C-alpha cells in the first residue's frame, strides 16, 4: 500500500540524515558524557557557583581563602586537574547535549551539523581547560 | 474517494512547547544549561587569569563582581538547583538500584543525591570558608 | 446510592469530514451529564441522540482495548477513563495528536503499528529446551522475581496516548516512540526471551532510544502506568552496554 507523502508523516530520515538501520554507536558516548555531566552539574556546581561566582567577588570569603597564591596551588595540581574534569569538562558535554536536542526541539538547523558544532565546542573548551591546568603545573 | 489522500496531517510547529505547562517546565529544565555555559566560560577566563599572574587574578575577581555578571551567575546557581531537583528524580527511573533482593526505594536514591550536594558544600566550606594555614 | 444530579454541559469537538471540506472545524454540543458521565458516554450520547455523523473509535469502555484515545484540552486521554465532572471550564476534544486524521476523531495509527512490529514485541527463543511433546508438556519456568523485572512494562494496551504526548515523535515520526520501545524493553527483560540482540539493532539507532530527551509526558499520560520514559532510558543503558561489548569484540 503506497500513500502520497503529502498527507502522511514523512518516511524519509530527512532531519537526521541517516540511513534507516544505521547503528548510532556514538550516541552511547554522548549520552554517557551527558549523564555524568548532569550529575556533576547537580552535585558540584551549586557549591562551585556559590563560592567562586558569588561569595568570592562579593568579598565574603576569608581574605586569603582564594588568594592568587592559594588558588594557584589548589588548581594547578592533580586534584585540581580532576576537579576541572568534573566541574568544567563534563558539564560542558552535558550542556552541549541539551543544546543540541534543544535546537532539534525548536526546529533550528540540521541535527548532523548541530551535533558536530556542539560536541566539537565542548571538546575544544575541555581541552583548553585541562591544558590550562597542565600549563600551570609545569610553569 | 481514496482514504489516504483525504487524510489530514499537521506537523508540529516551533512553538509546540508553549501549549502545555508540562512542556514549558521541560524547556526550562533544558534551558538550565544556558546560565551554566555562562558560568563555565567565566571559570575558563578565571583559569587564564590565574595563569597570567596576581594582577589579572584580581581583575578577574573584579569582573566577576560586576552587577550583570553577578546576576547571571546567581541565575546559574538557581539553575543548578532546579536542574538538580529535576535530574535526581530521573536517576531511580533510569537505573533502578537493587541490593540482592531488596529494591532501593526511589526516595532513598533521591535523598542520597541531595546528601552528595550537601557533602560538596561542606567540603567547600572546609576548603574556602576559613583562613588558610 | 444517592440520586445523581443531572445538569447540562457543553463540549466542543474538532470535526473533520473530508467528503465535505478539507478544513477541520469546531462543533459545539450540549448534553445532559451527571457525576458518572465519562467522555465516551458523552460521545455516545452525541452519536445516538444529537449527531449521527460524528466518527470516533471505541470498544470496551473499561480502559483495556485502548481504542478511545482523544486529546482533551490538548492532553491525550482515554475517553472511557475521563469523566466530565473533573473539568470546570470548557472541554475541547480533538483527535490524537501527531497522527494523520482520517475523519473527526479517527486517526491512522499505522505508523505506530509499523514501529511496534519493528521491535519484535514477542518472545524470541531460538533454542527451545525440547520439542513440544503433548504427553509431557514442558512449560517455561519463571520465578516471581523474574516476572517482577518486566511486569510493569507488560501492562501496555497499545492505545497510542504516549505517541500523542511525545514531542519527539511529533517532530520526527520516524522515532520508534515510547510505546514500542517500552514493549521491546519488556521482552528484553523477560527471562524466557533471547531476542535482545535482534531488538538492539532497532533500538540503538538515532530513531530508536536516542531520539528520546526524557520529556516524560508519555509516562504522565499513560493510562496503565507503564512509565515508557523509564523503559526508554533503561534501554539507553542497555544500548550503551551493547555498544561497549561491540567495541571490545571489534
């Protein structure tokens, strides 16, 4: 039974641009990063935002709690590297995933392009963040 | 008359999510990443400043104190808590935890995650809440 | 039983009669209702007393056949499980969203049935223990614990409400969708089944589990509390495991 496409939902994978039985092996990775990032966003970020973006600029922390010397010592270390991975890189991938799907929800652009842009940006910024920590460690 | 040609099909419009409160809350949940991205970019700038030296570090702290930046980051704080509230309840549905024969109640899993938030807060207070030694 | 208070209610129905016009239109009906009047009762009253041209589907009147799904004020519901007493203001009835409409409240659910068939929602057992012997019939054994793993997802009645609730299906009809994935997951969790590899080929696609963004409205509207959103996201975990295994096997 054939139907004119005009009156029925499209049967081509137009918006995702994938052949019908293409296995989406990469999606497991993006979803894993999204989920891990979501946990970090929920568990770590409330405190991180409160301390670094609210209490610190308002001057409500003890004077030398985040002095240049102490902040450098804490950040440019192995625990600092791990912290950046959990509090910056993973949330970046979480954001990239939600932005990508949000653009699909709002019918903006093509998913294949959005995907590359979003995860690509998250990967570049993550590399930059981890690179900064490593640069600080070997200064 | 051919049945199939007479069918009516209306594709979803871009504003579909404005029609129901449930969908608006979904979009709000998805939008929590917007202030998150702003905060993460601030942190990246802070890391660059820290690497450049004490003067840039002070300048970055002053930048973080400017009203608009502070306001956006307060928004990010609210967003992170709203995200936590919506994200924690999904966990037991995605990964129901079982210890032997015992199915862990959903409420216990959600409470455990909030305990994690509290533990991180205590760690931050311990790290930054007192004069360093 | 106390005497029922009979009053008059107005409901609007979105009509579509392709023989007369290509454009749908709203029609209002006024009918007598009491506390026990379901939406299906109301539609039956309209059909029998007021307007015999109205088309809609129904059968069992008790939320098991899954055929009387309609949109009530924009929310998909079963007509037989929806009571007019629960609505204070206007009641607007439309055909189920995201499906092609054939006539009035009757939609074409073929795409849902296609997606359902794709996930092979039946027991797959390539190596039955023994050939069937009628003299000594051997049945599958399943413990209550094994049953508990999938029981919730087995309650689906294929009413399609979750498809009308799902914006991802609305945006991309190729998405296999909540109901079908929940049933695929139900068989993947069944101790008697060995078909998960076959189903994974269908689930681990962009149009499979990965189109879902956990909006969660499917689970909210499900009249049988199947929680398809949970099933899809548990399937994501299973798909991720499947991918990891495929990666190590090369």
